[in-house]
C-alpha cells in the first residue's frame, strides 16, 4: 500500500532523514545504520512508496562476457581461465556457447531497445582482445566485435558501461604468472586498460575496471568455487585482493591523467556485498555486523574511498595474512573511484558460501539498508547499482514471477533510499539482459530478463514477464502515484454500522454478584478492612437469577462501548447451548446469560450481531450426538434449523442481525460437507423468514471468508483466469448457490469436469429452490491478499488441483499475513460485480500483532488504511457497503488480534482502539474544513438503568457497636417511577 495512504507515518520518516545529514563520515559511521532503521516508524516506513526517480536517473541492464558471448575459440580468441576451469575435474557443462551473443548482436540490441534502458553494461573478454593477455597478441577481429557492439548501441541511443575484467582472465596469464597472485599483473592489466581506453574511450563514459574482486580473490583463489579454482592457501586470497586493488588504482590514474581530460568519462571498481542484521540488539552484535561487511565490502571500499588502507577489523582478525600498503601505495589507492559501483542480489547464493564471514549474525537481503550504510560509511558517494536482481530455476521459461517481484523490491528500496534516506543513488542495473552460463551454477538457474532457448540454433530470445515489468518501470521512471493510491476523503452514511467482532464472549454459568452469604465486620476506626465473621451467614436468597447477578456482562458491555461502536458481533456455542442435540433440553442457564448480554448491549445502544455456528479448526462445535459424521450426517441440517429456531425464539427480541454460519468456506471443508452446510443455512434462513421475521423484523445471512486473490501478472491474461478460478472455488462455492443461480459456479463445475472429478454434489431442484435467495445481506471476513499465477515455481506453494501457484509480492508489509489494504476494495467490488446492489457488511477485518505491543502501530496502520479502502469502495465504486467490523475485541478470546490487551488480570487499552474510535466519531475521513456531516442524533445510553416497579433491589442495614460496623446485605422491594441503578 502506498506511503501516501498512511500519511500519518511519513512525517517521522522525513524528520529522521533530516537528522542524518552530516558533513563527513567518521570511522565506522555505518554502525548507526541498524539503530536508525530500527527507530523508523513501523509499519509506515515499510509501506510501498509511490514516487519517481530523478529525471537523469540511469536505467541499465547488464551481462558478462563469459556468460553470454560463446565463440570461445572463434576468430583468434584465446582461452580464459573459465574455459580451462570448466574442463577440469568432474565438470561436464561448459560456457563455450553461452547465449551465443557473439553471433547475435542484432538479437541482443533488439532486446535492449525493447526494454527502453539508457545504458547497457557489458564486459570485454580480455582473451578475445589479447589472446595471451598482452598487447603483442592483439586480435583485431575480437576488438572489432566490441566496436560493432558499441556502434549498435549508439544507433539506439544507449550508452555503454564497460567492464574491463569480469572474472575471465586469459589463461596464459594464469599459467605463466600464477594469475592475480603475481604483482606482475598490475602492469599487464594497466597496459590492457590503456589499449581499451584508447580504442573505445571516445564512446564510453562509464568504466568498471574489475567486477566483484571479493569473488575473484576469495572464491577464485581461496575456496576454489570459481575459476581458477585454487584453494587451501590461507593468505593467498588477500595477496590477490591486494594486487587487484593496485591494478585498479593503476588503471584509474592512467585514465585520470591521459584520457579523462578529453573523454570526460568516469571510472570505478564494482564491489558486491551482502547485507547482515544483528542476531541480538547488543552493541557487540552490531560490531560483528560491521566487521562482516568490512570483510566483504570494506576490504576494497575502505582503501578506495577512505584512507587507502584495510579496515581495522580485518587487520585485527587476519594479522599477517593481510598484506600491508606502503605509505606511497596508500596514496596511490586512496580516492581512485569516481562513483561507488555496487552489486547486490543473487550473488548472495555463492558470496559467503558458509557462515564464516557472518560472525554469528544473520544474512539479509535489504538493499536499502546497504545503500544507507555505504552512504554513511564512505562519505556519501554517488552510488551506481551495477548489478541487482534475482534468479529462477533453470526449467523456468518466460514466466518468472519470483524474479519480477524481487526486481520490484530492489527497485523500490533504491527509490526509498533516494526519496526518504537522502542517498545519492544515480543508477540501477537489472541483471541480466539474457539467460546465460551462471558460473559455478552453470545452467541450473536463469537470471535473464529475456529467456534464451539453448536448444535452438539461433538461441532464440523471448521477453519474460520480468522484462515487461522492468520496461514499464523505466517508462514511468519509477512508481508514480495514481489516484487509486491516494487516501480518500469522505464519510460513510449516517446509518453505517460500526462494529467490533469477537469469536466468543466471556460466559458465567453461575451468578457472581450477591452470591456470597457471609457476614463481614468493617473496622471503620482502623484499617477499614472487611473481615468475615465466622459462624454467621445471611439467609439464602429465594429468587430467580437476574441479569444484575452477572458481573462480567456490564464489564464486557462497558469495554465494547468504549470502542465507540454501535454493533457487536459474537458467536454462540451450539454444542454448549444444546449439549445433547435435543433443543427441547437446552442449557437454560447459558441461554439466560446470552439473553441478558444481548439485552444489555441494546440498553447501551449497541446492536448485537449473533452467529449461530462459528467454524473452528480445533473442534467441530457440534453437539455430541452429531459429532460422529459432523456435517456429513444427513440429520445435521435439520438439527441446525431446530437449533436456529431455539435461538430466534429465545434471543430474537434483542437480536436483529443473525449470521447462520461464519466462514464455512474453509479449505479443510470438503464439497460434501459444504453441500450440507448450504442446506443447513437455507433451512435456518427459511425458518426465520416464515416463523419469526414478521414479529421480530430481523435479518439473516451467512458470513464468508474472503481474502482477495490477485493475478501475479496483472498484465497477463493467462493469470487472470487462474485468479478467477480460485475465487470461484473459494468464494463462489458458497456465494453462487445463495446469491446467484442456486447452483455452484459454472467455472467450478467445468474445471472439475476437465479433471474427471465427481466430488462436487449436484443440487436437485428442491434443494436449488431451498438454497437460492436465502440472504438479507452479503457478509465477508477479510484479512489479507495473495497472488496467483499459472506459472509453476517450486519455491512457492502450488495447488495441483487448481493448477495455480500461490505467492506474495515481496514489497508488501509482512507480519503473519501480508497487509494489502487495496485487496479489501477489490473484494467488495467483486461482490458488487457478481451480485449487483446487495447490501454488504465487512464482518471481520484485522491483523495479528504481538500481544505485548500495546502501542500496536501495525494495527493502527492496518485499520486506517483498510477502512479508507472501504470508503473508496463506497464513495467511488458505488458498493452498497452497510457496515465495517474490526476484528477483534480483546486478546483473551482472539490472541494477537485484540483492541484490548491483558497483563495478568489488568485490561490494557491499545493505541489502535483510540484510533478506531476516532474514525468512528468522524464517520470516516471527512474533508478538512468541510461542514460537519449532519446526522440525526441518537439517544444516549443509560447503562444499567431501567424503570423498576416492584422489583428486588439491594439495600444495606448498618449496626454500630463498639467502634465496629456490621453491614448486612438485604433484598427489599422498592416501587418507583424513576430510573435507578440495577447492578
């Protein structure tokens, strides 16, 4: 949901940003990152930000030479260490062909043009230009390939971002010099860079010297996971890293002195990093997080951006393994980056490999926090995200929802970093343009925005859904706010039902007031304590139980009134009210309690809404006589109708809104059970309609669980159908027989027929007429939204029978269930589209939050935004919305959902209660400075007051003697024409 929809939260975020500004970074300035983000307003700061990037923002896509080029021995190209590495050991799969970009420049250019990017990042194959790694072996054909590529990019107005070295060292240099372990490579790399600057520099404004030196050093020369595959030499990775830094610095100074004045380009080293969060909130954990980042990112970033030397944490822990810079070398390395080139994303899959560099902390995927840390730690450099994205499994084709939503998440985090955190992010590079050879994971994963069919001669490229998404983001330069994203202003109708729901209420089976027969001494001259007088008791009360005898009723009603609602929804317990199943022998005590409770709600001007049967996972809540076959018992519907008659008869004078079945459309209910539930509801509704409506004037319906189901690809017709199918099976299953045709949805029947399934029962004509039209309103319980797609990905929940993949948008606020306010509006519109102007009640809407959090900011945000979406459905969409019920009243009955919390015996009013009450008092979100809504005044409730004529009243007789008061409680009769307390 947009940040703008929770306006109340954004101000604090902006204030925090202002306090961040400082002149220069101090040592370990990034250490404050974790504390800063922990203090940001939750969940407002996590809400999706609708805004756009700066006008000059760089939108890029990238590839690496060895992954995509192929032609590994063609036209004079020499071998690289990857050509050799993939032929060693037990390896079978090679990158010899890759995506064959060498022969498919036209196809790659077409894909780049379709995306609409402004920049294309690619790497030069060093061994294609210098087959043996040195200038003397120059290969003109290889050089011309890159000249052609750059020229084609110019023709479509896309600027190249050129990487000199992306892990594919000429094998000759590895065999002759030992690769990057030899300082000789510093001069050799400088000469190679000199040739590239001279040859391509007039058309290149962004250069990357070396990509991800951490992977090159640690995994190429340490763990052996990538080429050249050297391992088990403890200090070798750090000697390699040392040489990589010096080689980069040499190339930077060369460019700065000889090429920058004329070519006006910029140059940096692309550094990749994970993100890490503390396992505990202690300072020690934060320092371990800082040290983890220092060992991966700071290893190269601190020398480049701070002081030309390694982080103190690395020095302290690595000792003599870590080489030392001379004073002159520090000056040579320091400041040799024109921008911070940052890579982030799926490199996590092999970056740390094991836990050794996590130092007991937890790896995470937070690009925004990483950007903030870089900004704070390295003196606010301009940051160009050089590689970002995710991956899908190798068998995924053009539909890659996981990749798409991770891409959305990372771009959204970059946007927040700019707008909210004030970080100077200048560009974003989606990785990668096309599928290719994924290093040590070979072809087991795919990272391209374009699908490559490796089995076709021309390596056919097809855009994936992630490509369509990225193109749309680029066209809009971000996520501009649309009218539907803005909070609505307006009010609900004067007769709108504001309510709160609870699964059940607190019930007393024996009176708790005036039930103590003891006689007490009151020591008025001393402590004032009441002392029970042993051996004395008041005579037994010979009268019927009264509502005033139950202390819990006024307590509960008072709590409900404090919320400010005019309706309260709760459920009865069928098995407790009719334990034997025989309605002629009900639990009269419990019935009496419910009667007292509903009457006192009415006296408080709160309309009771009563559910006859509430579906629970833990128990059937059916009488014992029906518990064997439960709803499959053919007698259960008739028994339910008899039970409904009992409730209508005993409680109907006070209850004018009934729910027969609450959320029967649960996924654990099978079709046969559901069929009997529909009959039970219809019989109960018909009983009320024929026998009670004319005298009681109430309304009856059922309440369906209705979380929204959204197509994962809103721009794909292929996902619209699966979403409709899921809604048919989840909502239409119960809604269509009652509110529509009297039969199950056509789409549901036809789908099951395709599967040769006979599970769905058939309505005979009698049952069809029985069920159809048995409603007075449409009631839903709504909590969250999920996405569905027909594209199967193993990492998400796949429903085989419906052939749909369930998934989430990774940008959603994610407590137990995603917080997606606009899903409620779509659900309400679905009801309107299918069943016209039917009156609709949102009978339960709430979110789970830690019961210990009494300042329940998540629930405050949730209620504000969901109610605002309900207002949009009413005012903008014309949904006949009659009421809204927050779920739930308290944590005692509905743990984690309550507006009231509990600490031992103390009841705590949470922040969400006062916020909800404020919305109710304003009847929505009225336009500021507009005239107040004129509604008829409602009579003020007189809690516990009524006219008593010859009714029993409590009186007291006090006897004084010897400084001790003896107080006896008596029952007397009092005749009056005025209101008096009855409690």
